[in-house]
C-alpha cells in the first residue's frame, strides 16, 4: 500500500491529505550510503530551519546539493504542512542520527519548522507517517525515538521543549492501531 492509500484508508479528507512525492537522492551521491537497512526503530527530527520557504521541497533540493554530499547527511522523509517527500528507500541506511548504531538501525523523519508553514499540520502529517511506518514495521512505543536519544542533540527541539514528544509517539501508535483494525479487522 502506498502512503496516500493509508490516508484514504484512515478516511482523512482529500483536502487534509498531504501530497506525497519521491525525490530520491541520486544513487552514487556521496550522501547516499547504498548500505542495506533493516530498521528496528524510527527517529524523529525537526529541520531547525525556520527560514521562509524551508519546506519539504527545499530540503529535497538541499539533499541533492553538493553541500549535503560534503556533510554526508541524508534521511528518509521530510514532512511539512502540505506534503511528504521521500528521499531514500526505507531499506537503505541514511545518515541522520550522528552515530553509527542509530544510522544503521533507524529510519529518519524530518519535520519542517519553516516560519511560512503550519507546524501543527506538519506534525499531524508526520504523526500519520510515523503511524504508517509503525504499522508496517510493528514498532512499539520504545522504537519511535527523538534524535536526542542517539546523539544528545536537542532534537526535535519544539516537540521536546513543549513536552509533546511522548504524545506524538502515542498519537502515531494510535494511527498504527487504526490501520491494523481496518486492514486486519483487529
């Protein structure tokens, strides 16, 4: 099932469903690992880029840039208030946690915090995406992690500073439960 199919399954209105696009980092790029990933967790980040226009498409362009290649940075999804962009297959290591064990075990979602976006809607879209991934992978509460758990970096800064990270995870797992109920009747 594709990501947008899950939004339909959850009866989320078309006007509230974000766009979904794959803009892959070019294979062979320095920031594309090519290393197989068998994810056992999901790491939630915030972009920390508050500039106008710093939405998911802008971050996709960044991941295509020489700077991202020099920094050896990559992640799987960027989510803003209007869309979800996938940059890497969920079966490939991304470089987003700053530690080997995190990169080699975790999928990465970046939530946009751009000033011309709607952070609450970006979080809602990210919660649903995290719920879809949790359903598909069978992830539990302890497998959806803040970036801070890997490197100590204060990320996702807004969710952590507002004390909302645990609620984000619980809401994501509720989405996973709803999907399971609709798909499996359980």
